[in-house]
């Protein structure tokens, strides 16, 4: 079952909603809706999956509490409205990827930390995929963002350790040269 966005009376995008949830928010025939796979926004009455929203209620049923009449190719939902289990949005890694990209570059001049930009790109996709209802792509983008953020973090740690070792070796070398010079002068 697709999840839909719609444009409300104020012109703002709302979503995502399952078709039966659109009845609760009073989507009208002329309301613009969109779901993954559609090339452009359409009026709700033009979408065959939403035709049950505009069917006249049977005699004896109240319009506000009418059960949705699903087309033949849809099954009735197993759980009533409000009890469905929705997946939580995966971790975006956006803040972490920005920090491990910028801070090592500024502090250590490590150009390799710029690999964290790849993490930023994937992190920016997580919420977008999730809001479109593409949970698999959202989880994959989160996994990739985490991977590249960790790679950039380990590069930054390695670069910092390399700088510390270089500083220690420099002071040891300068100290030994100074000690050798004192021996030669005596």
C-alpha cells in the first residue's frame, strides 16, 4: 500500500498518509496528492487507489464513521487505525558527519577528512527517503552515512596520532642534536 503526501488548504505539503488515513484528514476530490512512482501531483479523484474516499456511503452508515470500501486488489488492513506499527526514522548521522569533516580539516589540515563529505551526502538523503515512505532506501542511506562518518573519524584520529608522534620525534631529535652539540663544545 502506498503512502501519500497531499497539499492542504493553506498550500502546505502534508504527509505521509496511508489511503485510509487520508479520509481522517478530509482529503477532497480536488486535493493534490503524490506518492512514490508518480511523475507529478494529481487530484485525489484521479488516483484509482483513492477512489474509495469519494464513494457514497451505503444506507445506514454514517459518513464520518464509514469503513473504507477498498478496491478488489486491496486487502483490508489487519490493524485498526492508530495501532499500526510504523518504522522509526533511522539515524541520519548528519551532525556527526559534519563534525568529523570540518573539525579535523581545521585543526589538523587533514585533507583526507574531507572524505566525510560523502557521509554528509548520504546523511542528507535519510530523511528524504523516509518522508517519501521508502524505508529500505532510508535505512541504506543511514548505513552508508554511518560508514563514511566512521571512516572520516578514524582518518582524523590517525592523522592526529601521526601529528603527535611527529612532534615527539621532532623534540627528541632536536634534544639529541642539542646534547651532541654540547658534547662537541666541551
